[in-house]
C-alpha cells in the first residue's frame, strides 16, 4: 500500500502558544488552566511539565506536588484560535488541508509524486520549517505519513515532540507494539474495558482479531471499519449532521453557591442561543445538567415549540433551574452544562399559510427573534456583552468568552457571543 496521508499534530499546543507569546515561560514547566485555582485541572502542559508527570487532566494541587516549580497560566482561547488559523495558512502554502481534525491536528491527502516516501518526507520538513520560521520556533509539531489517515495519526504519535515518522501497513503491529491499547485513536475507557473483558490486552492481540470478532466486541459495524483501518485500508468518512448546541463550565469555588451559579447558567444559555442563531437552527428541546459538589449529577429536560430567541429559551432554562433547585436543594454546584437539541434547520421551517389561534404567540416569538438577532449584531460590532438580557456582573465576564475544545474549533464570531 502506497503512502496517501500526511498527519500533523501540534505538540502541547496551548502551552506552546503561551511559551511563544511569553518568553519568560520558555524552558519552564507550564500548565494551562481554566482558572487560577488549585481546585481545577490542567487543560495542557508543556513538555517541561510533562517530564514531572503533569499532563492534561491532572488536578493542579496534585500537579504542584509533582512539580513544585509549576507555573499556571490562565487559558486565553482567542490566542489559540488566532495561531490555529495562522498555522492552517502556513500549511496551505505547501499542501491543501483535507481535514481539520481538531484545534491542533490536521490531515492532508498526498497526491502524485508526494506519495513517494522521500518526497513526502521532504514536504513534511518544509512544513515544519515554515511553521518554525513564520509562526514561531516554540510551535512544534509531529508529522506522521502512512497509507491511511488512521495510521498517519498513529505514526505522528511515534515521536514527540518535533517528530517525523513514516508508517507502512506492513510495519503494523511490530512498530507500534509498545503502545497501550488506548494510545490508539478510537479506544477510550469504555472500549478499553470491552476489549479487556474479551481478553484483548495488547496491540498484537487486537491486530490478530478477525473482522467479525472485532465487530462483535465493538457492538457494530464500526468495529469492522476499525479492523480495516488498523490494517492500512482506506475507509471513507461517514458524514454527520449537527445534533446539539451547548456549553458547559466547571465553576470556581466562589461561584458554586446556587444563587451565584444561576448567573453562570444564564450566561451559558445566551452563548448557546447566539450560536444557534448564527448556525440558522431552531431547538425544540433543552437539557440542563448540574454536577453537585461531592454529590451526583442531576438533570432535567424541557420540550417546546421550535425557538432560537433569548427570551423564550431563557424562560425554559429558568424553569428547569428552579425545578432542580427546589427538588434537590444543592448547597454547592460544581459544574453546569446546558444543551439545546432536537435541532431543525431554519430552511426546513414551513411558514403558516393562514392565520390561526397560534398566530399571536408566533408573531411574539418572531419579534423576540428579531430582538435577539439585533443583540447579536451589536455584540459583534462593539464587542462581547455590549448588550445583554438582564445584568451581567463584571466577575461573570471572566468565563463569558469562548473556550476551545480540542475536537471543536470555534468560529471567530463566537468570541463575541
């Protein structure tokens, strides 16, 4: 099988951006955090911090025990998006980007002479040098080259940081036998447990399975697809459609009393509603989930006529909040997640041909939508929270901006929501 894919994985991306922007952090152990408190966890760690055992997800109080000199830096997500787009533009000088897999990973399809190993390696080196010269010397990447995207990503994990590796189908499983199963993309905690329960504990054992056996373990056709990817075959992507819009936030201790936490919920709802309108969707269901500190997760759901405006959606969110607080009486709330689903594209909504008993409420809803869109335009022009529904204390603004999930890259407009 010939080489077909080049996969680029930026190393310790958030931490590297901080070190690029702030020379005083270079060469030092850095953890990027959502808030400056020991009660949170690292969302990224520099390689100097990783050397002490600090990694993504490590609680900061534990990280400081592992690395007493750890420097915590509050995440500035707009910087990460800005660098992301600069890096995409730099890569595009050398090869078109086929897939943006995450904020720090892209995949490129090799064509013609690029599929020859020496040419693919030369191309990868040009990309690396371009990023170093034009973006920053602390923005490093590992590149994997392979017959399919799955193995190219796997190859990018063979050498970090600043690696460059070629992986042929015939090299598997020998060259990746030192990986643990969940080093492979697509094997999370749940699938790892399934594999272990089936007696599969090593890469060699996984590779030796038959397509039918692995399909049985996976519980569906995705298992068989995984077998073909692991063996170097190209598998077409399955197209997906937008199903949910939502936001979540882990609260700092000061914001955990439910009276204050309610303000966080309201801000998350307004952000989700603004995204919904920008994407031209309506929602018909809403789920509000709360994680009680030292307690369970509680949730409630509402169903309603399709809506995308701030006023109707806030009404439903406030009702859900009141019901949960009244039923469970939580003292402190650690995490809030609000999700809009049952989405309908705006273009799929059929207008009413005749007036009916519901025409007055419908006209009121349309008015609310126009008001909400006007608020969006003002915030886009003059900056986030220039106009809002209700009051927004200054201290809430610290988390009202957009955050970056590694597998979800915000549009630049989201920083005004």
